[in-house]
C-alpha cells in the first residue's frame, strides 16, 4: 500500500502518505472491500456472530479480506497479490466506498487545542445504556474544566470521535462567528 500511494501521490509529504495509508487499510476500509467483493456470502459464521451484525461482523469480514490477500500471495505470488490490492483500493476510491479525508476528530481536536493554548482534551464517560451486547456510550470532552462537546456511539471510540466532532464545531463556530 505504501508503494502504491508513493507512486500515485509523488508530491505528498511522508506524514500525509502515512495518514492516507492508515485510512486505506483500517478495519472500516477492509470491511468496505469485503462488501464490494460480497465476501460475507462466502463466510461461515456462528449464528450469534451472523445475527450480531455491526462491529463483530465488520471485524470478521475485514480479517477475511486480509486472509484472501494472503492466500493470493501464497498461491500466485507478490505481483498478483499487489494487483488485487491495488484493484480493490482503486475501485473503493473511485466509488467513494472508502473515505480518504481525515475523519479522526480526536486528532484534529488535539491539534487545534494545542495550537490555541487550550491544553489537552479530556474524555469522560457521561453514560452507558443498553444491554452488554448492545451498549450505547455517551462521552463528554472537556478542555480545562469546560465541556466542549458530547457524543454517543456503539463503543467508546465512536462516542469519543462524535464528542470531538461536536467540540470542533463549537470551537470553530466561536472562532468564526460569521459562519
């Protein structure tokens, strides 16, 4: 993936290529490739895993894409595996199946807060609801002692991202009141 991005974006900075690579090979992206290939039609799962959908199924399908790439590599060699990966990534980029924009709102909030002397964001759990297998988390993010945003999600990471997004919206709207 690194070589592909280096060739495709020869003028990009190293840090930007690293961020882009991580967006193209993370669990969400791999699950997107699996959906495009309809891999879930060929995966045998336990009834509970199949019914759970969501996060568990996404992990299984993402792992399956990696296993398919490994099988191609072992059976047909590096060149064929590389061609397969590039074809999947190119298709996902062209179809919009994978986001290459920075959706890491926690990183963006941290950079914003530090560049404006606001300190380091602190995330706290404001609430948890639902049964263990279907929890919803609510997270607050604060800078200093001031709550800047609240977010909810099916896991803590998702809720923290949502809280950071709300905080960024609040902070940037205060900084640009005409918008």
